[in-house]
C-alpha cells in the first residue's frame, strides 16, 4: 500500500510538472489577442481650416479627409490653400497617436460628377490614379478613399454610363498599382478603401467581388436611407428592419448582401450617422414613424439633437427595438427626426464584433462635438 501511494504521488507530481511546463510555453501574453477594430472618422475639410483640438486622435484609427475633387481626369485640391494646411495639422495628430492613418477621400455626393470620365479609358485611369497617389506622397499621407456616388447611377447630377460597372474595378486596379509604387519609394504601407452605397443597386452596378481584392476596407454607407418614393418618414440609419413599415434598406441587409456579393466580412466597415434626418409628417399617429411626409426640416448633428432638442419637453424620445433605431417626435410641429445615439451605436458595434467585421466608420466628426457617440464606440470596440 505504501508503494502504491508513492507511485500515485510521483504520477501527480509528473502531471503538475507537465502543466507548469505547458503554461510556461504558452503564457497568457502569447494567447491570441482580440482583433483590433478600425474606427474611421470622416473629417470635413471642405468647410475650410480644421480645428484639430476638436479631433481626438486617441479615439480613432483612421481619418478620411473629405473631400478631394475630380477634375480633368485628375484628383484635384479645389481648396488647396486650406487643404494643405489641414494635411499638416492632421499629420501632427500622429504625435499623439503614432498609429493614426490619414487618407484623402475623393468624391462624395457633391464631387462625384466626373468620376465616370476619369475611369473611362486606360489613359484617364492612369492619370487619375497617379494624381491621387501624388497627393498622398507629397503631403505624407497614408492612402486613398474613393467615394464615387454612384457608378452607373445618378447622384448629384453626375455623369454615369453602363461601362462604369467594369471601369469601377479597373480604376481601383490602377490606384493600387500607383500606391504600390509609393510604398516602394516610402517604405510605408499605403491604404486603399472605398465608401459604397449600402443598398443592392450599388452591388448590381459594380463588381464588388473583384473590386474588394484591391481594397483594405469597404466602408458601407449604411445611412441616408430614404423611402421618398413612398413619401413616408423612416429610420435613415437603422440596423434592422422596422415592423412599423415595410423597410426597403437597413444595415444588416446591406452587410449580408455585400458578403453574398463576394466581399469578406473582415473587410466590411459599418457606417454610422452622427447626424439626424428630419421630415415633417401629416399626422401624429405612431409618433410620426412610417407616416406620410410633407416636407423637410432641420435634423442637425448629434450634439445639437441631444443638447438642444432633447432638453425641450416638446421633443419626445422613442426607440424602435425591432430596428435598433432611436427617433424623436414633436407632435405640435409634426417633426420626425431619425438618427444614431449612444444606444444604437452600441448595438452596431456589438453587431460588428458578432459578424467579425473590420470595424466602424462615421460621417462626420464635427456633428459629435462633445464626443457622446465616439465615446460610446470606444467603450465597446477598444
């Protein structure tokens, strides 16, 4: 019996030694870390000089500088005097956050008119791609974001043609080639991203399975969802469909459609609206949601909505929990406002993690002056 106890003791000691050895070989610090999500903020330089004291570099991973124009088949700095100053002051934010990336965003709703021409031929594509890469190289930035609204589809009076579908792909191929040249010269990684319409029509008008091969991130503009053809007030940036009305577009639908179109989830970036969209409705039923509209009203940025509207008793706050979307309604003026708040961005961030997406982006930094929303994002993703 004594011999058996000794053998048991020796066996136990051997097991403990094995556990200690394995723990030493795989210390906690060597375990896989939680994937770092991107937090991309669009910063508007089109207004003039940027107050960088407003931009918290530690709460972002990327800044997309909006916007660079397209003229004569070239990326063009319309406001060169202020743009160049803004580039310098944004670069200075890297003293606070050395990992911060700064990209030029080309196009947008207003400046997408000439994309179709710039992407039309090999010659025009090379000229455009080189001009964009030159801006990045000269001003020591980190890459290019393309916001073409929209290929083979009407935007704000933009030129569009059926060939845009293939030329959209070829444009990114040309951009990637030029940015690769900048990488070889600078020794620094050059990013290429795209802001894309968060709806099926955008997918049909492009070749996203091919386009994504050239891109680091695909930024889904999962906002500005309207149903004006039906003339009803809807959530403009909801995560899911509402049960109050028949919902045409919402973020979850866009994510799944882009994945089905061949874009990996880990390249997709969820868009958030740091501003509200407002409609005047014709009745007070259902607090305005899904009702017929009778004109536009001011929505405003989130800081304005939270501090100046929600503090007034006429404005009542509601949550559509099926859609994960907040809204407010003023029964006396029949004003309906849809927007993102701390609760809804939290739901979107949790969704991003669940779907293994790359992260989030938002339009636009100045709408969240008191950082209510950016703080909510950081609490979940960092």
